[in-house]
């Protein structure tokens, strides 16, 4: 098994690249989706959040009202920290559970975990390698404006909340340039996939004395 982290700035094309890796045969774990799943009623993070913030942040059906919770934590750093302390360990536990499940099914799997803030959260040590999806900050702003119907200022604010993408380049093992067409990116993903397969095959290989 090869355990790969995939990251990039907002709008750099992580979801798009995930899709191309899935076509190649990768198993994809999406951390945003994991975070949502551990916050479902009676799951570990849900229980912790209700204990810390009270029942008033719940919808009538018992799910967490994200707008209410957001309004509380985004105006108070301490509360945001508290929320992260509840959610992050639950997400990592759930991730480990899913990795174990895949390992059981397919010992030669290449698993790609899509984590928007992988470097900001210092999660590199969970992975054999990290892939960065890269586009220039100017193109990031253009794509986020288009995708989210944001104005320039809203897009710029989202970018500013993250580590600059050029700093992320220095921390990654592979950088996928997603500035070109989708077909070009698909070709790059195919190339990276070949290298990942080679890496996976090297794992556990014994280097013996030359005869
Ligand atoms: P992320 O998951 O990193 O936030 P997405 O994969 O959602 O980014 O891509 C951001 C936006 O840019 C989406 O609307 C997507 O369709 C578009 N996009 C992604 N890659 C390309 C590309 N190579 N050329 C043009 N648009 C792209």
C-alpha cells in the first residue's frame, strides 16, 4: 500500500485531480467528507461538539447547524481552537479506520487523501509522499470567483487565510501543474500515477548483497 496526501490552495483543482486519479485506479479519501461524517448525529465529533457548545447549535432533526456553529467560532479564536480540538482527532481516527479497511481489501492499494490544509495542519508525517496541485495565485482567484460566484475581494480573502501556494511547493514531493487544459492535467496525472505504482512496488523490497 502507498499512502499519499494530496493538497493545494483553494480552487487549485484538487477535486478535479482526484477524479483523474480515481480513473487510474486510486482509492480517494476526501477529508472534507470525513469531517462531515464524524459530525453526524451520535458520531464522536457530534457528541463532543454538543457537549462543548450546547443543544442550541442543533437543527430540529439533531444535525449540527453549521451556520450557527460558524457564527460562534469564527468570531472567537478560542472557540475555534476548541472546535478543532474536538473535530481533528475524530477525523484522524476515522481516516485510520478507512485506511485499515482498504488495506484489508487490497494490500497493493494506492490511497490518495485529499486534504485542503495538509501543510497548515502539519499532517505530512501521516503520508509516504505528498502531492501538490498548483496554479498561480492569479488563476486561483479567477477560478474561485467563477466557481463560487465570489467577487475579487471575497476570493482574495479566502486565499489570504491559507499558506501561500509558492511556499507549499517547497514542501511537496510532486507538484502537478493544473494551469493548462483538463486534458493536459489528465496526462500529468497519468505520468505521476506510473511513478506512484513504481514506488508502491519498491515498498518492502529487500536489497540483498550483489552476487
Ligand atoms: P479545489 O478542489 O482545489 O478547490 P476544483 O477541482 O473544484 O478545486 O477546481 C476549481 C474550479 O476550477 C472548478 O470550477 C473546476 O471545474 C475548475 N478547474 C479545475 N481544473 C481546471 C483546468 N485545468 N482548467 C480550467 N478549469 C479548471
